[in-house]
C-alpha cells in the first residue's frame, strides 16, 4: 500500500471538512426550522385555547337556556352556496325565530354584506323573518356588516346596543364574544349547530387563523369598521312588548328568491 503524499492528505482533509461543515449547517437548519414550527404551533394553539376560554359561560347552545335580551344580532352569511341552500344560514334563521317564539328577544338586528343589488344578506334575512310572521317593525338592518368585527362594533357604537344576543355557529361565538368583550359590550351568544362538511378540518384551521387576525385587529392594528356614521339607537324605536303569532317552524321558500 503506497503512502499518501502531503498534498493528497491536505486535499482529503479539506474535502472532508467541507462536508462536515455542510452537515453541521444542515442539522442546525433542521433544528432551527423545527423549533420555529413548534413555536408557531404553540402560538396558534395558545391563542385558540385562550379565545375559547374567555368565552366560557357566555355561550348557550339551547334557546331555553339563553337569558332574555332586547335584541338578537344575527350575523349574516349567504343563503345559498351555488344552487344549494346554505345550512349555516338556515340554522341561524331557525334559531332567530325560536328566540322570538320563546320570548327571549324583542327585536332583531340583521347584519351582513350588501355587496351589490343581487347579493344582500340583511335583506335576505329580513324576508325570511317576515315570512315566518315576525313584525317588520321589530327588524332592523345593518348593511355594513362586512366582517364579524364590523357587525359587533357597529352594534355597540352605531346602534347603541350594550347587552344583546349574538346568533351564529358555536365555533364562531368565541371570536365574536372576544370582540364584543374588547369593546365592552355585555353580549352573549346563541351557538347554533354547524353542518358536518367533508372539509371540517379546513374550516377549523381557517377559524384558528381568523382568531389570530382578530387579536391583531384589536390589540395591534386598532382596526375599525369599514363604515361607521351617525348613531341609530334602535332600542328607542323598539315597541315595549311585541310578541305575536308565529309559524311553528320556518321552512325556507326556495322559489321566492329571484
């Protein structure tokens, strides 16, 4: 076996040292990436848990257990997904009617998007409540409820509501109540069921990031509603007591929308 020359030894040493340094750098990057990923997961989980925790005791899943309030704030969503009736919408409208039927509320603030003439969430909700027998004078519309934050803040600052019942899906209640609490509104939430879609995991992940966004909006960015405007104290326009006959169960009239 021939001996290696000094030049060959130096070349071999240099080559192995470079590979050694590269491997060390790769290990450090993997550890750093894993640590960063772990920190992000912990942050998301902490915010998600805390937002659920702060809403404890203010979410009711049955109309019977919900305290009576003057106004129910119904958060808008589209009535249809394509040509299919949206169950998120149906659950909210059914719950609103049941609140009135059981004399848990005296009026409604319907808050949603009013993007264009053919898409108007508040007016769509109003038509369905009217069909169910709820008097028009008990229904108030907020056409600038583009986001949850807009709907909650405007209910407090524009419509002069302090204690009201929010109606939305249970998983959404935590975030809505967080915003209400930040703006010192004594709100509760009637959590209605959610459909069980194939993509429930995706819905849950989106909600986690929406909660992060809500915290950034109120604590860091001081995000305000897109529109505010003059006050409209709807409690002053609400009759003292107004509970009339109502249909036993609301069934959406699919042919009525055109």
